[in-house]
């Protein structure tokens, strides 16, 4: 079910090269979808980058954890979103440089929440 | 805390080592021919030690480049159809011919591909002498050189972002120079520099000299850091502005 959801999400987003569902506390990619086969070390690096981006300021006076991080580089745009505040489940996407990511964030949060079960917990 | 700083320093050292070509496999999504050309140019420019960079298109090996000091020594297509070297830059005719071949090889290799990858390995043989500087490759590929002076670019970014940006300043030689801010916001920017900047910069330390990071916490303002060469732009932006500012950053980049 997770694989199908990730695949459907990626196909809906123009220029999305990979979408991965990860647990940043465990630094583990739980499921992913891409047109290409990503080697494990690339998945690990993606998860590590997500963990570091979403923990910026975690040791400091900031009260809220980072919910959404975008890292845009000349070679691609990384988008990381948490399922919900305080949760470690994260959706990681890599887009082509300059891809239109306007509609991505809300959809990504929604998908991440449904995959992590946060949506069901909130409704319960 | 000390351990954390040591871990962070070690991580930086390892990342830096990777950018110097000790280890590495890099990746780029391709949307146009220019993306592939830019990717190759950046890999060459960012490799300091003697290394062979093998370029792949959609997972298939296409060509390799022997590089040192950010200069291209030799290149060869995987199928052996095309190769060249830059041993004598004084021979302008030979350089122009080799450069034209290299440009054609790169364009052909990434034609129709959706992803480029670069793998780096130590050179087992002498990589050659002299070599072509990466700015000559930039020129030959028809790419605009990224300005060393990032200040006008930052000012344009802030101007075009308009009301999306609440406060902004650039950091130069440890001094925060405000572009837009009130006294209160200046303090917020200074706090950001002090508490968050080292961690954010650690996210952007790669072979490329520029990056853009936008972080949002709940419904609060967005923290934005853009780096180019030695200059850093720090800004506080309105919530929900992340995608639009990212698009603006890409649109203002030179090709």
C-alpha cells in the first residue's frame, strides 16, 4: 500500500525523481519510489540530510521543531516534510532543479501523515 | 556538547574530503541539456585531487574525465568513439577541437536522459599535465559563469521577493549587513546567525558553491539562508513562502 501511494504521489509531481518515506530518528528509509534504482548509500545520504535539516536548532532556544525543509541546489531540489509536529516519520522528495514545487508541500504532508498513521491517530 | 561539536567537525571534514574527490558518487536530475552540461562542469570544477570521474546517464556509463585541480586533463567515451586531452594549452587549434569534441560528447551522453551521476575514483595512471581550467569549459558549454560578487544577486532576490521577505541581511566577513529590517528584526537575524547558521551551512557544504535552504516551523516565519561563494544571505520570510522563494531562487540563477 505504501509503495502504491508513493508511486502515485511521484507520478503526480512533475520533475519528482524520488520520493521516500523515512524514519529520521532511526535514520532509515522505510519505502521509496523512483524511476531509477537508487543505491543504498544514496538513500542513506538522503535520509541523513533530512534528519540534519529537520533538526536544525533542536538544541537551541527554538520551541518548535522544523516541519518543512527545502534545500535547493544547482543539481536538484530536496523537500523534506514531517508527518506532524513531533513525529519522526518524514517524506523526502528530490525534484529537478527549478521544478514547480508550489503544490507539493500540502500533498506531501498529507501523504506522510497517512503513511505514518498520524492521520488515523488524530481522527481517533 | 563538546562531543557534538567534534562529531560535526568530523562530518564536515568527511564531506569536504568527498568534495575534494577522495570518495564520492553524485547525482543530478536532468530537465534540459543545460542541466547535464552544468553538472559535468561543476564536478570538474569541484575536484581538486587527481581523480577519474565517470559519468553515467540513467545508470549507464557514458564517459570519463581525468581531472586534477579543477582542470580537465583527458576525457574518453565509454564506447571508445571519442576521446581527447588537454596537454598543451598553447596549441589553441588542438584545444578548440578537443573542446568541441568534449562538448558534443557530453550533450550526446545526456540526450534524453533523466538523471546524471558521477562516480569518482583515484587515478591509477598519470592524469596528464596542464589541463583545461573549468571556466574554459563553462564558456565552451555556453553556461554563464556564476558571478563572484553575490551581493547584487542577493539584492535582486530580496527585491523580487517583495513582501514575502520580512527581514534580510547578508553576512560578509562576520558582519551582518541589513538589506531590509527594523531594529527588532535585526536582532532576530543576529540570533539566527548565532544559533542556526553553523547547522544550516553544514547542510549546504557540497561541491557546489551555492545553495538555498528554507526551513519552516509550524505556522511561524520561514528561516532562509542562501549561500553563494563567500557570501551568505539570511532572511526571515512569511509562512507559506517556501515554494515561491525556491522558485525565485532558481529563476534568478544564471544558466
